[in-house]
């Protein structure tokens, strides 16, 4: 053997040794690996045995399960044609039933439910733990649906065509094998499909890169290719966007998580819409194409500001002309959280200082007119359902101590009435909500909500839990959680919701100030809120805990590695933690627009400063962290949490770790699993913080 060959082999061996030293826990990324699952099972068993013996565990579990299974829960509607559709789980339907009621009966408050699909029965028949992931119906009569089913709760789904009259899947109907794809009806015999069509048709993020038109009765491989994106894109998808009876075939190519190139397929050709790549599309109403700006946009010497909601004449836009109308320009403390449409009206949910306001807009004589809905105040409004065929809609209101209430409303005359309210699962009269602001490191004022007993003493001993997310322009708003009430507030806890940067509470800029090289702002905001609670003598680090999931799991992972002095309990759920390899694991590559690319040296330079997995040190006084993840999570890889726990254990740190075998990124697939998770989480928090 020649010398240079021997030298190459030697160097290769050195590289392999170096890589092994660099990450000796990489074997835990093998999701179903025998050795990895043995590690998982041992850790999960030990954690469950410990936490299930805590004095509050059984009480929390029983109350949580009763809440999740309660028949007094609201059956939230989805209106399709002349029916209301609803997915429902309870003690008799563990995996749930998909059902419908005539719209008239539901509207009158007396729904007559007809079960269309029983997921428990289907799971038993197929010997697969199916999880219902939604449906797409055939306009306008909705006699057929494309049902999305996940094996164990992951994002990847099987799509099967369902007939609502026979209540069965069509034997020779449309069928798409498991993929992180999507399909919708163009007409009864044509689908627009984005799926895994075979080699070279998926992006590095694990999503489809091609869109095709598929005719009934033909093989999927013969479907007509109408658009092809790039492998480096996040995804390319197709769908039908409706404006009344008109339907437009839309192709949405996403080069990054926050940019979309929009195309219309018409007359066998592609037309690119000349709008900003980072604009958010909201739909079409009476030929007005509605978008929200994520950056300033200058057209004909006029600049439309970031965050503004605009409309453009759609038929003119298809010709390349821009006839623009301003609908709403939020101020620096406001943001648009939701936009929906009835047959004739535009509904806009506006956040002002993280409190919801609902507005109805009408397009008359070339201008948008605004009318505010006098909905309940000081809480969160969500537009739940709209009707394509009328101006009927439903919205939900809640806050931390007001149970969720569903309202039936009419946008044409701006009226609404209570449809149904949740029962009070805990006595909220004992508690009060306050909103404060804390000064972050750079001087930015960070809002947060605090829910505590009215007679709480500021004696520094209150067990306090801070929840935050801080990413992807997701706004954290007041919510009613009966399980938080029974498992935390009633047991003496204080709950805090922090509206840190990275979210969308104050619009796109609030998010952008926490992206990439600015991400330390997000962590500093969390510390500011935590320190403000201590300064107010509400709590001390001994009684202070923090919780977050997914991107929020990364947040709390950074928190305990950067500021172990601040927290005595950390609940780290389905987290990202290894920020050097996150873009190589499952959907991770799609988030480089948020975090940066660790393979680019200058971007790794700022990422490595906070990556929790790489900033673990020996000899630190870390809190005993509770990690929770899911084997079937195909969005955030369970390897993040597994490797972190293995590394911490080897350093001599005590950890708690539980990995659910199903549930996907949501963490659980059944009410029993959710109740178990609740009981373990709050038992841990009470054990550490009381």
C-alpha cells in the first residue's frame, strides 16, 4: 500500500476520532435505535417513578383528566357548506371522532351530531396509532374530504379521500402515502398536490419542492408538474384560494421560513405576483388581495410601513399593476394577530398592548371602512370560524381567570351573543391579573402578565412559574387554562406570561429584534422579567421556575446555562438544544431564517455563544431540569433532549427526563397522555419551588 494512501487512512481515522470526541452522544439521534431507546426507557422510567410518587401527582392527574374529558367543553365549529364539523375526544373516544351537525341545528344551540369517522375504530382496524390531523373539503357541497392522518402524531401524514354520505374512505379514491405534504381539491376530479414524488422532490428541510396537478384515475407519477422549487428552499406548496365562487390555484415557494414567492397558475401558465417576498398573504375578498407587510414597501414613491395591512386589486395585480389601499397601520404598541373573511366582510383581530380588539372592515366605493366590535375587553379574542356563504362567524374570548366563551356573531350588522361558555373548573374569584413592564438590558420595556391570589404576600416565598416562547413572531396572549388553575394556582403558585422579543406582540419588528445575531435580546428579556419579579419581592431564585416548549425549550435551555443563579426549576419541552446540528435534524434546516446557519463561520460565531448543548460546563450549580420530548416528534428531533440529558448526567448533574412514545411535536395524542404530562410537570414544579 502506498504511503499517501496510508497517510489518508490515518488522517481519516484522526478526523473520525475528533468527531467522536466532538459529539460522543450523537448515537442518541438514532430515533428508534436499540441502544438509544434503552437509554430513553431507563430515564423515563426513573423519572415517572419519582414524580408519580409526589404527594400532588394523583390529584393533578385526576383533575386534569376530568377536565380534558369533560362533556361541558365547547364543541368548536368549522363551517363547511350546510354543516358544522368538529373533532372531539373524551373518555369513550380516546383518539377522537370526526363528526358533523346541520348548521341550522348548531346555530340554534342544539347540534345534532353525526359521527363520520371514529379514529379509535380505524386505529384498531389498521393496527396503527392514528392521529387525526385535519381535512380539506370539496367546494361547494363538501360531499368529499381529503383526510390527513398521522402515525403517532408526527407532522408527516397519509392523505385519504373520504365520502361523507357513505361515511367511508373511497376504495378507488385519491390516496397519498406518508409525507410532510398537502393536497386540496381543484375540482371533483383534480387535486393540487405537493408531496414526496420520489427522489429529488423534497427539500433539505424535509418538505416538498414540487407542485403537481393530479387527475382522478391516473397514477400519481403521471401527475402534471406545474412548478418546481429548489432543494435548498424550505418548501413549495400549492393550494386553492377562493374569492366567493372563484377559485385561484396558488403556488407558494418558500426560500426561507419568512419569505414566500407567490404564483398564480392560470391558463396553463405561471404568473408571479409582484409583492414583497416577506409579505404575509391573508386571502382575497371581493377582488381585493389582502397582505400584511413585514418590512417597509415603497411603490410609486410612496412608502407603506412595516406591519401595515394592505389590499390590492387582484385582477390588476395579475396584469402587473398595483392599485393599493391601506386597511390598517398599527402603531408601535399594536400588531395584527388574525385576519379572516366572511362572505362580504373582513375581520381583523388587533393586539394593543397584548390585549385583543376585534374590527370589521367593509370595502365600499374603493375604500375600507372600519367598525369596532364591542366584544369583551382585557383578554384574548380568537376568530374561530367563518361562513363562506354568509356573514355569520364565531369568535372566542378568554383571559387567565375568565373561562373560554364562544360567541355567535354576524358581521353584516355587527351583532353577537354568547353561544356557550366553559364551566369554571376552578374558583377564579380568588385571583387577580396584573400587567407589568420590565426593563431589559438594552433599555427596552418588556410587558408581562402575572396571575396570583388577591391575598398574596410579597414576602419572597411565592412559588412562581414564568412561561415564555420568544420566536417566529408568535404572540403569547392571555389564556384560560383550567389545568393550570387546578394544578398550579390552587396549590399556591403564581403564574407569569412574558411577552419577550422574538414574538409578534408589538408587530414584525418585535420579532426581528430577536432574530439571528440579535437573539441574545430574547434571553435578556426573560432575565429582566425574572429579576423584576424578584425585585418586587414576589419570589426569589429558590422559588422561581421557567417553562418553555420547542423554541421556548431552547429559550429555557439557554436560561439555565447562562443564568443558573436565577432558577430552581426548569421545564424544557420538545426543545432545540444542539444549535450546531439543528439544521441537519428533521425540519431544522427550515428555521435558519430565525436562528442563522451554523455551517457559516460568522453565523456560528453568534450561535455558539448561546447553544445550550455547547455551553454546558462542569462544576456549575445548575437546577435539576425536567426535559420532556416525544419519540414520534418529526419536527424537533428528540435527539436534542436525549443528548443534553446524557451529557449532563455524565457531568454529574441530576436531571429528570421523560419521552412519550407518541404524540408528535404536541407531545401527546390522547387525553390520558396529556393528563399524565400535566401531573408530572406540576408535581416537579411543586417539589422544587414550594
